[in-house]
C-alpha cells in the first residue's frame, strides 16, 4: 500500500469511527429524550401516556434500568405480571435504580400473590427510610398489613365461582359500576373505552367515563353494548349507579362541579334529561356513589365534603314530609375510616349492607365488606371482609345482587381479565346430588351393602365427608355433596375396603343438580373400573403449550395399560385451556392438547377406533381463572370413559 492509499485508508477509518461515535451519541441522546418525555407524564401520574415513551426507549436499550423501572410502575394498572417482570429486571440491573424500588417490588409482589415476598420487601424498604419520612413509613406499614390480610383471606378462601362477563362487555380499558335490572336481562355499566363521548382526559391520559347498556341474549352472552344518549353522556365523566322505582328511574353520577348525583326517568323508552339531587346530598365537593333503599325513604351516599383529609365516607339522609332529602348523617365510625369508603349497597330487606373500603382488613386497594343489622340489639355488626376470591389484592368494588339474589356482580382488576377493571359475576357454589349404583364388573349384577365414603376439602381445606350404603333391592346410593371439587370415593363391604376411586363433581349453581355416577367393581382383583366421567388423572400443560410433561407421560402409560387390559373400553380425550386468550384461539389450543395425548396413545398401541379427541377450550373451567394456580388447573387434558367392559 503506498502513502496515498495509507492516508486514504486512515481517513476512511477515522470517518467511520466518528460516524459510529456520532450515531451512538445520537441514539443515547434519543433514548434520554424518550425517558425524559416519559418522566414528564409519569410525574403527572399519566401512566398510560408515559408507558409508550419508556417502551420505545427499551426497544433501543433493553437493559435501561430506569426505563424498565418506570415502565413497570406504569404497567401495574394494566398488566400485573409484566409490571413485576420489568421492576424485578430493573432491580437486578441496578439495585438502587430509585429510592423506593423496594417498596414497588413489594407492591408487585402483593398483586401477584407473592405475599411473603411483599412483606420482606416492605420491611427492607422500612430500613432505608429516614426518621422523618412518616409518609414512607405509613405506606410500608400498610403494604405489610395488606399482604398479611391477603395471605389470611386466600388461605381461608370461600366456595364461590367468579366469572368474567366476557369481551362483549369488557375491554382493555376500565368497566365498572354494573347496574342490573330486576329480571336480570338488562345491564347498565360504565366504561372508559375508546368509544366515549368526551375523548381522552388531559390530566391522566385516560378516556372519560360513559354509561353503556346491553341486553342478555343467553345465559353467558350479551348483545353489543351501546352508549346511552347524549342527554346522559356528556363531555365529562358519567357513571351508572342504581335502577330504582321498579327500574323506571336511574341514579347516575355526573362530573358537575367536583362530581354529583343525578336522577333520570324513562321517557318513551329512552332516558330523559337528568336532574341533580338537592344540596343535602350534593355539594361543591365529591359525591361518588349512592343507593336508595327499597322503600325509597333513605339514601346512602359517598362523599368527601366532611372529611379533613379528602377521603370518602358513607352518609345517609331520609326523606322529609315534602318528599325531599333531609340533612345528611354520618353512617358512623364502625364503617367509615381514615381511608375511602364507597359504593354502598343494601339487600331488599335493608338488613345487610355491602360497601367498598380501602381501610378495615383490606387485601389491598378497595375490598368489599359487609355489615348486618341486629333487629333485637338495634345495631349494626362490625364490617367483615367477604373474602377471596371475591376480593383480591387490587381494587374490588360495586358489589350488586341480581333481582332474584341468585348471583352478584362486581367490578374488579384481577388476573385473567381483559386489561383494567372488568365486570364479573359471582356465583355461590351449591351442593350437587350424586347418585348411582355399584355393579359387579363380571356380570353387571348389583352389589348391595356397599358403603361409599366421599372425602374432599373446601376451598379453605376444611375436610368434607359424605357417606351412604347401597340399597339391598336396587344397589343404588345417593349423597349430597358440595360441588366443583374432586373427591376420593372409598368403597367397602363387610368392613373390607374393596376399591378407591377419584371422582370430580362439576360446578353446580343450584341445589337440585343431579350427577349420575356408577361404579363397576372386580372383587377378585380388588380394583374397579369407573364408567363415568373423570375416571383417570388429568394431565396438565404450561401456558400456551401442548407439550407433554414427564409426569403426563407416566399417566398416559398407566392409561395404556388399562386400555389394553380392558379391550371394550373407549375413551374420550378432552382438551381444555385457561381464559387468557380469545375463545377461538383457546378452542384450537385445546384441540392441540387433546391431540398430544391422543397421538401418544395411538403410538403406544391403542386402536384409533377406541379413542375420540375433543376440545372445550376455556368453556369448562374447573376453577375460577383468578390466579396463576387456578389457571394451571384449567390447562389440562381429561380422559372420559364412554364405554366400559360389560357395560350395557
């Protein structure tokens, strides 16, 4: 290379180096600008608008601790699991990314049901606080208390079935304030979705609230919701509260002054212009929600007008001789705390109140509490948390009963939802009648005098036991058991154990559900073949997967042995999913899970004409999709005997 070439080479190399350095600096500067733009919105608590700036910064620098940290905090209201992932990653990259990182680790631990971790991080955070940081100490102490409350409630969970109302009603935005008609077929609710009248709100980047209505098409289906007319939905916040006077009037919230309660009446099939309740109810402060009792003589409402620290409390007022609302009175310290109390609701007899509170023994955010009136002592009981899984470590509000009291509605931000708050139904799990016969496997004759003992557990692990003896003439038995759980059924005769089976009783929402269950017993072998559903152990899958786990292969090998030993046996292989993805996707995923087991059995030598493969997607959950543990139970394939040896 001559001198000219060398000089040209050096010049080119220098130019390339300068270009790389300049590009790197420009990219770094651009990343800083993105974070700075996000910070401006973040500091205004405009988290939804701040999030895209942090995510764009992370596209450039995936390991930028600050962007990860603040994106995680911004995500808590929309995606708990991703929020945890971001904040934990930020902490691993830079343990002192910000002063309150330990507190936010505890917060994401709490909403993701990691209660011991939440307590540990909050206690570690307390050690970092200065003596004068009273606010930080209070927040840490509350986090610890919420985690302890949550741990207790989850350990003593109630036997209820909480179900999302579905994507026709719920969206990635917030849906809340369900109001159901007496016949349970007309639903009003409030949404902060994209199709609202007022557009986005400047302060927090969220959409304004509007009232929507929908009608029931079937047991689990609703027509496409439509917004109420512009007479009710203005340019600010509007929210549904309560149908009164035989569903002819509607209480609603409007963003008038700082928020007031209005009432409207039906006019020609539509709602008329709303009028504001009087000054004994409304003020220049914030009135958020209300409830008028069945006799129309008392109104309970939430307001912050009398509060020194701005928290909401529940007050009530009675109608005077002119039919106007009288002077408001505080419901009392038994209900109202230094935190927010909101969304009062009474049963038709007026003896039970439900309300939401950020105080008392909340698991975190708003929880729903109940009090009962003692007609003899003439006083209200102390508030009781109505428990998990109705309440969660996040906001649970607006508890409302259907007209016949058979189920309840609430608004909640929980795992398995569509985004922010969703509307859910609450069904209280009922008993089921399990009945059937015990037959001889050899000749299908009835076997009298067999004692059957069903043992199981409640959701809180309290033991359950039910028993009966087959009748001498018919060989049948009948027991009434709590539904929606597995049971171990022990069969014995003349004091000797002759068989043990696992049997799962499906969910029952009425006390008259009958489940048929027969047993076929082989005395010689001491074994039994169960010719009803759920005769074999289920196999489980990872999220969005259909690969067979090692333990699943062991169960399939056992099934192969049973099939080969009983050549008349035919099996339905049924695939199921959780509710994370859309129904159409889950049907395909369930099919893949069923086929994974089906294909394994075929390869192991089970004839194809003895197997069928079906998918139920998310449509037959055995547990509410409200936690990671429950979702795992629903990601399964089940094996149902559709024809057994000597079965008639």
